[in-house]
C-alpha cells in the first residue's frame, strides 16, 4: 500500500541550513559588496556573462562574493601572496613573488620552472622540460636548445629516447654537460659526459654543441640515411646568473 506524507509536512530539506537553505539569484550584473541582503552560501548568476558567484562572508552592510566559475570554464585569475594577481595568458601560468612557479607550452615542448632565488641572482633558475622531434634521412635536428646570456652558466642533465618509425631500431642516451658564457665572449662547453646505447644497424648521433651563432648550448640528433626516427628528450637544467 502506498504511503503519503502527512498533510502540511512535506519532505524536509536535509542540507546544511534546514531552516533557510541556500538560494540562487539571477541578475544582469555581477554582485558587489553592497549586495548584502542575502545569506552566506547563497549563489548569484550574472546572466550577462554566465559567471557564477557565492557569498562567502558578510558583516553589517558589507558582503564578500567569490567567483566560483565562468562561462568558458577556464581559470581567470590567481591571487598572489603579495596581494597582486596573475592573469594566465595563452598556455602560460606564472606566480610571481619571492618564489616563482611557471609552466609554458610552446609547440611540442612543455616546460616547468621554479625560481627560488634571492636578489643578486635574478635570472638563475632550474627548469624541467620535454622536447620531441622527428628526423628523416640522417637530417641533423636541434633537440634541446638553451640560450645563454653574457655572464651566465648552465648545467644540463638529459635522457633521450629515439625510436625508428617502424619500431625495428632504437637508441637511448644520457647526458650530463655544462656551458658558460663570459661577459664579452661566446658560449663554450665546460665538459660533457655522454652515454649512448643503441641497437641500430647504422649509427645515429647525439651531439653536444656550443652554438656561437645563436649563443646556445644545443643538443642535436642525427638519424640514418633512409630512416625516420621519433625522438623524445626529458631534461632539466640549472642556470646561474649573478651580479654579486
């Protein structure tokens, strides 16, 4: 036999505010601190932009509304611990202050950077990144490039996988190298430790180069005649620049 609710006693609201549950309001604008005639946890939809806000606090005639979403579904701003804001642009997010955190995406290269350096060492950093290339017919191609300003040095650690496109041959390499540039000179290699292991019929080449035209520390890959290689490098480098 079906049961019905007692007259005058509908199913009760079981949320966090039984007497006055949170509500949602729609207006053709964003809320302001003067919109205090609402309750904490109430939501406000700005119909002009489809942005959604929630009241997080109010005291007297002042309210605090926090944006909790927008029409595009993307991050719009980040609040820094120094009171400023960082606005993401394209594929870059940067947090600035005493410590810096940044990720960038350029083509097939993804970079993560963390910069916890003091005054006098501005420009010093450590970066973690990946890069991917394809070479055909023994074409020498830049795999990793690191710019060096005058008075800057860098140490680099990298692991490289190179796989022939038909999966019949491969190469792995491990690199530890470093380069420096004088204030009135060109990039020069400090030293390099390069280990290469491969099972190919020919001899693919991984090389460490001081590019004095572009003033870069460069890692290149050269495949084999008539063969296509897909190459991925995972690497980190420690750069030092100081005016001390």
